[in-house]
């Protein structure tokens, strides 16, 4: 007797928890990466003096951009999950993904800062502004389109990676949303979530009856692709508006 496909695991149900988890992972990782990346880019472009030390740092950043994502996943697992005892959690996934995308953010942000004409800096300093005030008011606003470009590239990579979150943040199945049934508000950061890329991996490769989950596989992939396009398009629209506002 043939068993109906609806009786197999993952052949039915919804993916809303995976959508929520994916958004949380992307937003948290990109916030950390942009904050750290922009400050690193400011140091490299505005404060660092050209020399062997700075060249070594830039070379290390470029090399990090080529490291496979599975290495970042194992690094995050060893440091955040085991050594810091954060377990499989949102915060472990955030920092792992942020470190993975940090080289792209730093490189693009530094190039954007360096593209601002030197006259902007000199005129601000001539009016008595401190160096940090000059950077904050006369350089960063005009560099924002380039920084947003790096964030677009980062969102696409962070959202699509499976290996790093497999070790640090993702659950195969979790019906509760991250903010439900919390004993304390800090528990929100120290629990795992479902995520669309890992869910696609599970339903397509990790269960023996995956031929019965074809609808779930293709449906999840379509939703995932649509969400990435929406987020990237929103970032592009915001970048274009800032580019028009701070045209020079």
C-alpha cells in the first residue's frame, strides 16, 4: 500500500518561522558588519598612514574575502558556540555571518570614502571643524551610496549562506517564533531559529523521502529568491535617493 505523500515529514506545513528567522539573521548580521566595517574603513582611509602595516591589513582583508563559508561556520562554532558557550543561537549566527561579510563591507566602504574629493575635507577643517566632525559631516554622508552598495552585496551573501548558520544558528524545525515563551528578554538572543536556506537544504537532502517534498523545496526556494530580490531592490532604491541628495 502506498503511503500518501502528506504523511511524510516536511511534505506540508508553512515556512513563516523560517522567513522570520532569515530576516532576523540578515538584519542582525548586517548591522554588526556595517558598524564594524565602516569604522574600520574610516581608520584605513582617514587615520591610517601608508606603510607596510596598513598594506598587510588590506592584504589580510582581501584574503578573508576569499575564504569559503564553511570555514567561517567552523570558526563561529568553535568560538561562539563552544568557547563562549552561546550555543546554537541568533547571536552566534549574527557574529559569524558578520565576520564572513566584513571584508566586502570594509573594502567597498574604504573605496567610497577615498572617492570623496579632498577639497571637502580641507574646507571643513579650514572652518575649524575637528577631524571626526569633518568625517561625520563632510565625508560620510557623501560616501553613503557606496556603503549601501556594500550592504547590498552583503545582504545577498548573508541571506544565501547555509554552511555558517548550520553550525551556529539554524534549527531544522522550530514552530515557535523567537520572541515567544521567553523567560527573560535576553533569551531572545540565545536561541536558534529556522532559516530559509537551511530549510531548503533539510527538505531536499537530509530526509530519506525527499521526493515527496518537491513542492516544499521549490516553494521555499521561490519565496527565498523573492525576499532577497525585495531586500536588494529596497537597498538600491535607497542608495539612488541618497546619491541624488548628496551629488557632488
